[in-house]
C-alpha cells in the first residue's frame, strides 16, 4: 500500500538532461535549456516549502565535462534541508543533447533504482518532466509500484510535424531526433501515469494525435513565477521594499549599457521581444512591422534579446539563419539607431531587470510566436508592470483574459500588431490599466504557491485510488533488503525422484525469512514454467526471477512478474540470434528445443552426450564465438546466449541495481548452468545430487559441497554459512 510519511510525502522529480543546479541556471544556453529548466527548479523549490512535503529529490544526469561547470559533476547538491539534487551517472560523462540520450535511458533507470536503495530513499510519488523522464518514470513506477504524474513540456508528434515541414526526410528526422522512441514513450506515459499536468486547456488538444489520448487523465495547473524576483518596476523606488538596491542598480546599469549603445534616442519607449532565435518565435514579423512603419519608429525603439551569442557563425544552423535574417532586415529598413539586438545578457538574473527597464520607459512587451504552448514571458512581463501584445495562438489566449494586462493579436497580421502596440504606448490611461492589472493578477493567478496547492490536491486524490495497489517492494523491504538467497529449481529446490528432501523445511524458512533477506529463483526454465513450479510446489513468492539461464530478469509485482527491460537491452550487444540458429541447425546431434525453451536472447537445443563436440560448435560459430556463452547441462541441454548473459551475471546485475553486497549473497545449484552463479564471488552451495559437470569442484571458503540432496543440502549449506540463526 502507498504509505505517506507522517511528516509529509516524499516526491521524486525526474528531469534527466542535467544542466540543473542551485546557483545560476544556464537558461538559453542551447535549445535544451529553456523554460523547462526554470520550471522544474522553481516548482521543486516551492514544493520543498510546503508543510505537506517531507522532502523533494530531483534526479538528473551527472555530467563531467571540461566545457561545463564542475557543479554538474557533484553527485549530491543540497539546495535546502528539504530539497536535494541527485546526479545519476549514465550515458558517458560528456554533455549531450537530449536526443543523444534516448538509447541510454535504461541505464538511467537501473542506476536510479540503485541510488534509491543505496541512500534509503522511498518516494511516495514520482513526477517526470519531458518524454525521456516519462519513459524512466514508467519503468521505475512499474518496478517499485510508486504512482507518478507527468508534464510533457513539448510533444514528439507536434515537433515531428514541424521538423518534417522544414524539409527533412523521415529518415533524417528519425536519426537526429529519435521520434519513434520519444513518441512510444509519450504513449506509455499517457497510459500509465496517474495524471498529466498541462499549463492550459489548449495544451490538452495537442495530445489528441496520440493513440492513448483517451487513457490520459489531464489536470490543468498553470505554472507560476517567482513573484519576488519579477517584482513591479516601481517597487525599487520605495525604501521599505526589501530588495538589494545596489545589486538591482548594477543590473539596471548593465541592461542600459546592452541596449542604449545601439540607440540614438534611448529615452523613447521600448518595444521589447525576448526569446530564443527560433523561427517559430516569429521575430522577423515584429521586425518587419516595425521596419515598414515610420510612425512606430518615431514613437519607440525596438529591442530584441534573441539568445546569447559570441559569433553568429558558431551558432547552430537554425539559430544562425534567424539572426542573419534579422540583421538583413535591419539593414533593409535602415533601422540603425532604432533597433538593438544585444549579444548577451544574464538570463538567470537580468531578465526581470530588462522587463522593469522597459516598463520605466513606458514600453510594451511583444510575443508573436506562431504557437505558444503557455507563454511564461507574458506573465513575467505582466508581473513587473510591463503591458503585453501577445499571440492569440495558444496559452496567451487563456492568460490575458485572466490578467487583463494586454492585447491578443494574430501573429501574422501586420495591421493588428501595429495597432495594438500604438494603442498601448500612446494611451497613458490604457498603459497604466494594463500595467496595474498585470502586477495584481499575475500574483493572483500565476504564483508557484497556487500551483503547488493545486498539484498536491491532485496527488492526494490520485493516491487514494492508488492505495488499492500494493507495491512490489514495501517501504521496509526497500530500506532493509541487504541479503539475497538465489537458488536453481530443478534438482536443487525440488528433486521428484527422491521425494523432494528438505523442501517442507526450506519452504518454511523462506516463508518466514526476515525483511532484510531477498529471495530469487534462478533457473533454466522460462518465466511461465517458473511460475508453474511456484504454484505446483507451493514455493514462497520470490522477489526476483532469473529465467532462461540468465537471459531474462523479472521483478515481483504481486499479481505478475515484470520484465527488466534494461537487462534485455544490455544483452542486445553483438547478438544475432537468427544467424546463430542458421549456423547450427545442420548439426545432426543437436535438436532444437520446443518454442517454450526459446526467447529473444537464448537458443536452446537437446544434445546427444555421446556425440557432443565443443570444437565443432566453436568452428560453426567462429564469427560469433567471442560474444557467446555456450552452456551444456545435465548431459542433455545446450543453451547458447550472449556472453553477457548467464545466471551469475544476471545475479551480479541485480546486486548492483539493488545495492545488495555480494558478501551477503548465498546461491545454490546442482548443474553446469549454475556454475558461474556459484563461483562468482558469492557464497555457493552445491547440493549432494550435483551433476557431473560440477564434480571437478572442491570445497573452498565460499563454496560448500553439501551431502544432502536438493533442499536438504541447501539447509545444510545455510547452517555452514551461519544463516539459519538469523532466520529461524
């Protein structure tokens, strides 16, 4: 059952990309570091202030890169006593764009679960941001039975349509942006999340292209802004306002320097635009409206902050094209002295000052995006008292009716745009009305406090429904599980011809095991045949299954066992199942096992022990041999798997993923396919009825050769290793 800590809930936020820190967010550094980064950080900070929240953990990527700050390499960063950034290593060390990380997400999932275990973190709720984090949340939620919610920020289907409209072929778009993986992850997130957070009602419409749209549970929760940071322009003039006056004056000076060096009449009102140099932001239209109209030019200056640049030639092609077009339009309309396009500004600390500077000039902020998902800049400008002219397409059409701080326009209608700007900057009463409405209504409708209150309310409702589902690992087991017993089944736990010696006693010991001891079944059987054995012999339900000789791993989900996809992806490396089968099917002393004995990472045969020839196998599989494990067992079965797969390697993977010390692992087996599990640096029990393949082994410190058969031999081994005293 989902149990909320008495002090409040613990929330895990997943924001995978990595450029997230407590000091100086690098907003605008590239296309991956826009509003989402600030959104995640500020909502986490506000959540940590809530008395209903015990702790907030942000999981992101650890980056060790000489081109970036060392801040991003610090594994743990305490923001306050209730907010921690955890940096999870995966996908190498260097900084990568989001699209380059899709192939490494299973590594992130595995390492995140390991990190949760190692730091004794038991979240009550998970929230993911963007499609890649949605993928991770689905997997972690499935394994740990922790409910989750999701914020998309941008969607793969919409982006794919835009990219294709720019002329890229389907193959080029897929190679660069990994749309198939992203869209599949977004479909899963819709189906599996408790709810999806959108900023506006219109944003829900963008999900209608998805097959799982009807399964989505959408909650409109508008984001907030830091009201103290985006304070009204006039507050700095009051001596009783607690602002760092010297710091604000310094920022205001530099903002003035950035802008006024371009202008011949800097005292005029300012028409301000502030966005990334993205074609969809439609900056060229604003420039053309201004360039074509002498009245506008006489009334105001135009100032466009379009990202940060040192040299246009070194920008990404799409950004470079937008800036070059802007410079060409400036020249075409001879806007020298009337237009400023500053090369830089401190995105984290100076944006609010830029808005206030323009408000003091009695200017206007303009956002003409062709489609704006929300419109964070609209409420930022409004909060400082700067009126706005905004696109009617998307979020602003819901913001402006509430805040009443500006005019909506068709972003491609030059006449509407010009008229709206002139109406505001030439009508003092209208300017003051819009300015005052913005400062009051943004605080009323778009504070993070309101966002968090609504969000926590939705979580509580969702958790009441989710409480009918049990976690696969309850809180106590997650915190205390630090020992593991892994056993083969046939010939080890059960031995039909001998009447299953010791099984009743071993069954009792496992059923009554202490909470720190995990139990795994490691078998050559498939998952379905293992579950049949569990039912037939009334075995305690294991926490883990290592199935099909280590080619599959499953976790106990109470009602079913869930496959570890990360393990399967790991085994794909240099594995060509079809070619392996084709090379061996002509060998007369091999007979392919039934379909039940096969899977994507295992080819299984029966063999004639009188004719068995390992050299012939090696010759037939020469091309693949270095990447294979070839395992004969019981003088009858032959399993061929990726070299990365085996019971022992799967066990090592589980220990690493769940932070179980190998020194506290005991294994038991009876045949050749148990060999690497028994001798992989853990304690091993070889039962008395061992197969001929194990006769060569001799007792060692960590290897016990039992006299008793099957389960009776296991109990004998437990006594030898001193385990029974803890589990009587």
